[in-house]
C-alpha cells in the first residue's frame, strides 16, 4: 500500500502537494506514464519534484519512499545506478547526450523496477537533440521513465509535449516558503519573510540567497544603483554606464532587480504596500516613488523591460545601456 502522507513527510518538495497526489494515484491505479513534463519558472521546484518522484518509484519498502534506505539516499545523491540526470552542457542539451540516453534506455534496470532519466531544461535542447528524444518517446522501452523539465511547454516541440503528462508548477505561497526557511534552514522570521517575498514563489531562489550570500549583497548594490540613477543627471548617468556596462549577464541580473523595484514603487503608489517584494527597502522605495510619480514610474518600468528584452535579443550592450540612461525618467531633472 502506498502512502501520500508518508511521501509528504520525507520529501523535499515545497507547495506542490497536488502533483504528489496525482502521481501517487497514477502509481496506485497502475496507470504510470512513460514520460512526464514538469514546467514552471527557475527555482519553482521542477527538478526537485522529478527527483522525489524517482525516489518514490525506486524505494522498495512497504510505504515508499522511506527517505533512509539505500535507494532513497542514492536517488537524492544522484548516484543511483538506475537514475540518469541530463543537464545542458555549455548552454544546451546536445544530440550526443540523447544518443547516450537512447543506448542506456534499452538496458535492463540494475536493481529497481525502472530506469529513470531526468532531463533538466529540455527547452535548451538543440533541434537535433529534441528530434532524437522524440524518437525514443514515440516507442519508449517498457522499463524506462523519462522526467523532463522546462520553463514552458511552448518552448518544446509540440510532438514531445503530446507524449508527456504535463504538470505546470504554480508559484508557491510566500507563507509556505517562509515556514520552510524557518524550520529547515533556521532562518529568523524577519529575514525568512524577506527571502520568501524575493523568491516570487520559487523556493529554489530563496535557498540560493541563503547558500550564496553574495547574491543578497549584489541585490542591495543594484537597488542603490537604481536610486542613484533616478536622481542623477544625464552626464552622471552616462559616466556610470561607462563603468558598469561591460558584463552582460551581470547587467541582466541588475535590470531584473530594477524592474522589481519599479514594480514595487507602482504597488506603493497604488496603495498595495503589502505586496512589495523588496520589503526591507520599503522606506527608500516609497520616498523615491513619491518623488517620481505614478506616470514616470510606469514609463520607467516600460523602458526597463524593453531594454532587458533587447539584451535577450543580443542587442549591443553599451548602446542598450546608454539608451536606457537617456530614456529612464528621473526626478532631479528631465534626462
């Protein structure tokens, strides 16, 4: 007999109980699919859920998963002989990786009922790799199960999506993330609340802030830069751009924080302070929002999103940043 309560007790998934229930029911009723697709934003828990499902399938105690047996521990440690985890190499999943998967998929399991293949970020697969995987999914080996993750099903071949059972993971409520951080990571309540807000419903993001303290420090620096730019004249802005505009990935990270800050300012001006993400900067956000005003804040948010989109389309880094410095509204003078 399978037990969803037991699964919840040992699993590391946060806030996706509805998926656990559907998967548990599928196993109980004997209608297990050969391929599953977990979609959602980065950090929402796609790969964690895939690993937990693999642990559930491979644990051989009477109430799986137990969380402590050899199979459970090896699944979480990514060392189980019947588990294969594929991730992008140099930015993409390549056909050589899928060819190796194809070879292994037809081998008998070592000691579990299934050979399980987790393919992370399938939306980053090359066209050749995607077409090669499709051939496997069309006629999958009886003992193999494929667990795919992607940001969105629209980024995959429709023929791949049609052969998968799709679970679109929804953002996790802030209260659940905060509770998890307090109980499992020992984060004090105030900081756990801030991290839960910053995560935007993605527990993985909150955990990254704990594991990589530099991320939190960079966010603070980026917000200070945002406040500085909004009150600076054209000359000061362009001088700042000349010093900063050299690292594209770092600039994208900064722009994402600026977009969130501008969104927070709009929420403040609309009387929705409780929805502000950067709650630890509420005072500065409110003061800046009042000086800038609702119309300019909206214009600024639009410009920030436009420049970030241009960078994702490989626009010239320095030119894009200079354009932003000229167009972004300010409150010291028109720029």
